């Protein structure tokens, strides 16, 4: 059991540590304020979305939903992924980084066009499973 004096010394040490942390936080806040003052003020965009932008917005929405679908399909095949991840959803940036930016080349030979992946591509199995899932027709029972 800890004695009263040991407890008081422990409390004093913790109070000193807390005071040092508070001083460090104040110093960081002061540095941040200085940096913020030195940066040029950003003006918000004064542009109004016109009707000419609607096809662009529509295509952006379609691309966003396709990337979300690919991320969900990727989670359906955890054994095909080179990295074991215990997550419920994939962020779009990681989907783009892992599956969209895969190194491959388009090969045309004997009247057919194919994608050729590198021998050491770690995401190929996952990409192949997702591609096969997307090729299958959705069942009406589900």
C-alpha cells in the first residue's frame, strides 16, 4: 500500500507534468496562430454551378458510386487481398490506390484485346475476383 507522503509526491509530479503539457500546448497554439497569420487569406470561390456543369457532376457521381461498389466488392473477398484488413468499408482513396492504379498494359494479339498484369502484382487476385463479380448478372432473388 502506498503511504500518504508517497501519494502526495506522486500527485505533485503529475501536477508538474500536467503543467508542462499545458505550457507545451499553449506554445503550439501560439505557433499555429503565427503560421495562420503569415498565410495569405484564402477567398472562397465565388463561382455558381451552372447548367453546363451538370453532365460533369453526373459523371462524377457515377464514378463515385462505381468506386464505392468496387470497395464493397473487395471486402467480399478478404482472402484475395494481399493485406489482411479488419474493416467494414474501404475509403475511396485506398480503392483508387490499390485497384485502379495497378500496373498493367493493354495487349492486342490475334484480334483480341487483353490486359496483362505484372507477375508480382499483389492485388491481381483481388482485382480478378471483383471483375468476375461485376461480370455476373445480379440475381432477382436477392
